C-alpha cells in the first residue's frame, strides 16, 4: 500500500485556548485487561462482564487493546473480536481502540478498518516501536494516522515502550491536526505535561496511575488508568473531587489509594491486576507468554490491600 503524505491543517484555523481541550476525553477511563481462558484463548464472557462492571461504576470510558490489554500478544483478528465484545457490553459508554505497529502502511490500513465498526470515541496511537524515528518522522506518522482515522486520535506518549521521545514542540504541532485531540501522557516529563495543559488544545490524560492526583490537580483532563479496575468508584470520586477543586478531600482519598496503585505496578502490568481480578472471581489468572503471573508474595500483598479497601468502603 502506498501512503500519501499527511495533509496539513489550514493555517487559517483559529488557535485554541486552554478551555477548548476536547471535552469528551475527561474523567476516569479504564485501560481494560483482556481475560483469557485456561487454553489461552480470549474469555469473551469475562470480558463482557468486566466491561459491564466498569460501566456501572461510573467511569467515563474504556480503552480496549492497550498495553494493559496485552494487545501485542493478540492477533489482529483477536483484537477486533475484543473490540466487538467491549462495544456490545459498553451499551453506549465511550470506547477507545488501541492501535500499534511499526509498518506505516499496515498500521494505516488497521486504522482505516475501524470505519466498519460502530462509532468509536477515539483511537489510541503510540509512536512506532523499534524504529525510533526523528521528530519529523513522528510528525509524519501521527498525521498519517489522523488523516486515515474515522475517529479522533489520542497520541500515546510512552517512550519506555516505543523507544521514541515525543518533544513538546512536536506534540504542539500535532495539536493543529483537527482529529488529534488528546494525549495519554506516560512521557515522564512534568514540564512537558504542564506545557500541554497550559496550551489547552489537547486533553491531557495521564497514563501513569501514580500521577493521577498531580496531573488532574494541575488542570489535566483525567486519566486512563489500569489500577482502577478495583476500587473503581473511589478512583472516579477522586477525579471528580479534583475537577471540583476539593483538594483536601481528594488528598485524603488519594493517600488511601496510593499504596494500591504502587502495588499494582510492583511487577509488570497487567500481571498484578490479573492476580487481583482472579482472586475476586472475575476471570482466570492467565497471561500470554512471555508475560508471567504475579509472584506469590505480591499476590498476598495485593489480597491484603483488597481486604483493607473493602473494609474502608464499608465504613465510609
């Protein structure tokens, strides 16, 4: 497939103000795990039930086939089947589809194929892994994806997975594209985060769960979180308190959640989460190699935190 050069947005387009960041990408979004059966195939029944639980907990939206969903271990057909299940179980709750690759033409085709599905809230696109292109190459990559996408694009800035660092100026240039509307921020650069929030054209959603409090308190739009699969209502309330400016209450809630967040990432994600959700009876504790289940020590630590959280919810 030949990919044409990405179009450039009109220079006459008005400059956005900080208040104009895409309103649909706000609040707490869940980066869904992908449940598996004992034989390693996708457990669509458990996935539908998980989607329904997250919907009833009041989250703003869901992300299917992100890194938490072990998308790299799923075939392209499996990824689309996961999307089908999540869309059906979401019952209108916004759904974002994760997309990744390093072959420009093939990845563009994957993005274009999403036009055959019910309307998506967005497409989550990281930089091409392994390639490590220049900033000019990154501009070309994301503009090509946005030109092809039937849905708004969320830039996934996660250099520790892709090997590519998106500079602040590059992200500000991408914000000029009418379909690039948000960023999942895992860049680890708070100065860049604050610059994007101040610019206001991209909705800044932290993808680092430990930075939920700081990002939203600074004016970010919200979070795409993994650890919020459990105690989901508390995470939803945390973001609501921060958005309303109720910092003392939010700080107290966050201090109770932080040990949980830290434990969920003590070993490679999503192994700790799957141990938690398996203990709750929501799915099997099965991952696809080379991902391995959480260690017994961490699983016991997580079970202790689960019990403490449940007690806290009952006494609240």
